[in-house]
C-alpha cells in the first residue's frame, strides 16, 4: 500500500507522538512528511491501529 493511502487512515496526533519518540521535529510538518520520516513498519502499524 502506498504511503499516501496509509497517511489518510492515521490521525495527526498518533503520527506526532511516534515522531517525538524518535526525536523527529513535528512543528510545521505535514502528516505526509512525518510519515516519510518514520520507518514504514511504524506507519503501517499506526494505520492498522486506526481501524479506518
């Protein structure tokens, strides 16, 4: 599945929390850019958890 499709399923709060755990800057960053900075397995896991 494409990363753009996964990002649509995930809320921004979850993405920001995961990014902060990995010391990725979260200020003024789009959901897509956050998802690209995170490892793919993390993004896929967040998409599964969201249930959308």
